């Protein structure tokens, strides 16, 4: 999807939230599934609001991401464990609005399994996604999480 099409889709779907559907946000976050493998929306204490199939992070894992969002320096020394994998901190992408934390799976044996972990806080939530590795997918994953963040912030979530 092109960015403008995705943006329009998210803004349409964000109105569905007023009717109680967090699934619309998760579906938009996952996109067409070619980049984002699974994702979730949690409160900043790590409690799940909505998850795509297969997302199985613990409350403590999400809470650590949310609580170190502003000061992510701890991640350089001790990257997060997420689900059953260890991740290394790649960078905090701050070019254009709210920052996105980007991590790369450390314990993968081959390149195709070196998935990315992206995380971003909204006003009240923590967005977390597992995406395919590589520069192309990293850029797309950052765009997906930013668009969902924008749609949620519009309604003060």
C-alpha cells in the first residue's frame, strides 16, 4: 500500500474504534502481512488491548519497552528479550515525530529469521510489532507503526 492509501485506510478504521474495535488498528498495523509478521497494542503496563494471531509477549516484556521508551540507553547494554528471542538495540528513529525503537533478533541462525522488533508509545498505549528483517522491511515497519500511532493519537489513545 502506498503511504497515502494506508493513511486514509487508518483514518477510516480509527473511527471504528469509537464502536469498540481495536481489531481495526491491529489489522492496519499488520498491513498486508508481507512486512509485519505479528503485532499488538498494549497499555503501558504491558496489558494487551488487541493482538494479531501468534503475538505472545509477556506483560513484563512489553512493560520494559514502554517504560524505557523515552530513555532507551539501557537497551544498548541489555537488549530486550521478547517472546522467546533476544533482541539487540539497533536505533531510535527520531526523524519525523515520535521516535520508534528498532531492534534486531540476535539468536537467529539464518538471515531470514533475523526479525525486527519495533516499538512505539502513544498517549496511553505501547505498539509492538515483529517484522521481517532487512532495510526494506525496516522502513515499511516504521511507516506502519507511525501511521497507527498517528491514528490512535488523534483520539488521545
